[in-house]
C-alpha cells in the first residue's frame, strides 16, 4: 500500500536522495524546502521515478508555515504515514566570529525546525495512533567538533528533545514511533552553499559517504522504527563510542586536527551562504543530491548494512570500537 511521506529539506542532499528512494516505491511525497527551484526539480524526480509529488515551499523555522504544509499535505495526499526531518543550515566559523542573529537562525532551522515538524506530525498521528517520525541526526550530535558550534549545539538538542518525546509516547502506550538516524560526513551541496568564514573551501571530515548511503538507512528506519536510533558509517560508530570512553583524548585530537580536516585545498566560495535565503532561487539552479566531493565519497557502508540486521550489530560495534580505540591512541602518540 502506498505511503504518504513528508520530507523537510527535500530539495537537495540527503532529503533529495531520500525522496527518490520513496518515489521508487510509489509513495505520495510532500517535499518541503524554502527554495522553489530545487523543489521543482525534486518533484520532477519523484514523478519520473513513479511517485506522486507535492512541492511545498516552507521555511521550517516558522511553525505556522510547517503547520500549513502539513494541512496541505494531508488534504492533497492523504493521512501522513511518515514524517522525515532533514532540513538544516549551518555556519562554518570559530564561535567568536558567529553573530547572535546567525546563531539564532541555525538553531531555529536545525533544531526548532525538527520541533515544529514533530509537533505537526504528532498532532495528526496521535489521534490515529499510527505513524512514524524520523529525525535525521549526526555523529556531531554526540561529539562536537570545532568550527561548527551552532550546528553541533542544535544536533545535541535534537537528541535530547527526541528522547523526551519518545518517553512520553511510551508512557501513553502510543503506537506512534520516533527514531533517529545518526549520519557521518556526507557529500551534499551544503559545503558549497553554507555560510563560511574559513580561509579555504569547507569539506566534510573523511571518510565521506554519498547521500544515497544515508537515504537507504533513513528509509530502513522508517520501515523499522522500533529502535531508538541507527548509526550510519563506521566513522559514526567510532566517533560516538570513542567520545564515551576517551572524551579528553578526543578533545585534544580534534583541537589539533579539526580545523585542517574541515578545509579542502579549494579556494573559498562567495561566502554568501544560504543561511537567510535559498541559493537555488537566487540563481535558478538545481543543486541535486550530491556535492563536489564525488571522487572521495563512498557509495556503500558495510556498517550500515550490518546495522539492518540486529544479530550482527553488537559484534560490528565492538569491532569498530576496538579499531577506533587503537587508531585514536596511534594518532594521539603521533
């Protein structure tokens, strides 16, 4: 039976790749993002791949716009079965160089955007006692790194908020499910359109994965929402577990390497960024799902595949943790 799915941040990157996967299953998909050019292209993807698309220009930082989008989605496509919160924005900069307004904007989109999306979804799912919410998180929601303080803070907040909502649903014996998919570094257009004050072009910290790797895990989580969270990529598992067992060591390592690891050899971009307005509308461009790091990005994650099979997950996590611990110790001594 075809599902009705809402995806925020659907015009590019992970949201775009996720919409394509649901489209191949014939889903009815409400696509939410502020940029109309990217939304039109995403809707064309969905229709071409066999789904039904509804493009809804929406700034998720505005709860009224999110609520209106939810109303329209249900009126046009039917009751919402799955709501996926992907939308975010960021600033690459030392904390002292980020203005209060910029910090507020990152928080409003990346954290409160998920709060607004979750509220709109739950207000419809709870009376029906059915539905799934997927929060797209990040390893940086457990382990912060330099130059992304606003984004890391927002992602930490998403984890805390989601855990609180989950316990409330459990208290009510609700059949509505909420889960988190924690992502690694992904090759998305964000590194070309993010507001940056770095001397070089920002890049994801290797290893880098293609958006389709993330999208496959998001769709799997939507189908199997009983788990609290899913980790994508061995680097995500290693980062989170290393932070639990050796946080001080990781602090020193990131202080030494975190600046250079997030900058490529490319010259910096225009610096305008998409913090306040979508860049696709400014230029009439479609950024698609992929960023500029295709040659460095992995198309598969053995860890993510293993995570879809619970019997393998514990052994995989222990193996990754052992390897990570050995690697961190070597780097710290180097």
